[in-house]
């Protein structure tokens, strides 16, 4: 088995050929697998066939900018994004954070700082598993929503949201393990043996329509590429 398969896989997206190659060489020496793309379009091609643990993304690229790409990507994918930018204005950084960017690093930068920021983002993106839920009744809050694990009831600002049995099972699984990634296989077992992984995706899509302000841009129930789904309370 290829030992490199266990290394975190990073996608570097930058139109500067020299910088791409320098970053690929530096990160490879620091125990990462690295793929590169020169544009947003090329990055999409990489993402369609490979799973990545983090994207290092340049803001100022010809055609589709890094901010535009990040905005579109966040509609379907929760992969962590570290953005490289020559823009130092606070409003520019806020614009990126509002689009789901996990961290910023201004150009020019020290490679060592980039490495430390990547390691920090990866740690945040892989939350430690929480303890198994207790049998005692408890309520979990995320955004304006509150879920009662014992009663299986979901409320939005105090107003009850109707759920199917499958959605209640999903909510119990996710709220009992806030921040923890649950695989499709695990969710299949929770809902029922006859449910397949494609059906899980459909169920998650339906659940998002009930809990997300914008289901096409999930804030709470996020996709973790190649792993499954996780519920966050941010």
C-alpha cells in the first residue's frame, strides 16, 4: 500500500506557475500530498476526481477569482480553504470569511507561516469525536434551531418543525455528535439496513430544506468530501 495515501492531500490553486511549483515542493517536503491547479476551472476538474483535505487558494486569478470560486464551492463542499491574498484591507478579509474561507495569509509570506496555518486549519477541520450521547434527555441548539433528543422534536425560534421518522433519526445522530463527521455507511445503519448511501444524500438534502436558511449554501449540516456529513453549531 502506498504510504503517501495516509498523508493529508492539499490542492494549491494559483495562476503563478513559479509559486505553484515552489509550494508543491515545500509542502511535499513537509509530509503532504500536493496537487496543483492554475485556475478555478482546473481546480473543479481536480475536485471532481480527487478528495482533498485542504485547498490553498489565491484570490486574484484571471477570469473567476478565488472569492468567486470559494463562494460557489461552499454551496456543495465543506473542504477547508486557506486563501492567499495581496489584499490587506479588513473588509476584503471579512468578505472571504463570509464566503466560508477558513483562514487568510497575506502575500508575500514566509513558507513556515503557511505550514503552521495549514496545520492549524486541518486540526480545526478534524474535530475530535465526542463522547457517546447519554440516555438523559437533553436539547441541542444550533443557530435559531433547537432539537430535543428525547422527544425527537425540532423547533425554529420556538416554532415546531415537522420531521419524518428518518429525519428524526438523522437529527438524533447529528445532534448527539455535534462537530463529528458521520459517514454515509454509519447513517445507513442508523436509519435502517434497507437504506443505501444515495438515499442518505437525498434525506440530507430534504433535512437541509428544514434547517438551513439557504439549503444550497449549508451553514449547519455540512458535507465533508469523501467522508460524510457533520452538524456544526456555528
